[in-house]
């Protein structure tokens, strides 16, 4: 969720009613991971979406699988110079 917020500039779920907000975290579909600045590398959005899945077997099976996916994003990000605004 922290990575989602860093990339999108928003929390994944928002509702003024705490009960409804909790239900959204449990039941609502994972929102699209979209940057307000420019398109994200598709693989990065997929990684965040996978991490946020409600059903555990739809998430990465472990930290090793997640870490193995990250270098693939880095290669694409550098090739597209997508990293230029990460510090903003």
C-alpha cells in the first residue's frame, strides 16, 4: 500500500466512514496502479497489484519471488528513463 501511494500519489481506498473504508480494504478490487505524471512500466504496476491481492495465493509466494521480479522493472525503468522523477 505504501508503494501504491508513492507511485499514484493517493491511497488505494478512501471513504469518510471507517467501517466502509475497512470493508473496501477487504472486499473492493485492487485499484489500478497509475501515475499522475506518466505511464508506469507495466511490470511495476503488475508487481504492486500482485502485492495488494486480497487472496494470499494470488500474491507472490514469498519475498524471494518478489525480489526476483524487481530487477526486471529496474531494467525497463532505466531504459525508458522513467526514474528521472522518482525524487520529486
